[in-house]
C-alpha cells in the first residue's frame, strides 16, 4: 500500500487502480492525486472497496443490459405488428386488420 501511495505522490498525473490482497480478501484500491496547481500535489484520495462489491455492480449492469435488450426486442415486435395493421388499414382490408 505504501508503494502505491509513493507512486501516486511521484506521478501527480497518474491515477492508480489496483487489486490488492488485504487480510485474505481482495480489494480494489484507487488512488487519485489532488492537484493544487498543474503539478503540485495538495493531497490524494484513497478509495478501498471489496472486490465482491465491484463484481456485484458488474453483475447488476449485465442484468440491466439484458433487460434493456429484452425490452428493445419486445418494442421491435410490437412495431412490426403495428406496421402490418397500418398496411391492412391503408389497403382497406378491414377484416384482416380486425383479425
């Protein structure tokens, strides 16, 4: 951990995003320098999150994307039916439109 902080202090324009093993658990460590001027560091922000939390967020995002794709497919299917219905009405084929 000290080495990562030292690296952040020596490279003010570099953001650090590393996985670390701490007490038999994997954590994501983010270190972002706070710049007072263009190159002068006035501090750093250190964030430590359990890797499982990141995995949970990634899995939730996958589920949301799958749900969005499902809704997109349903919308496409519904629009196809509306286009067919519109075609029947334009051709004055009312019985087929009603069916």
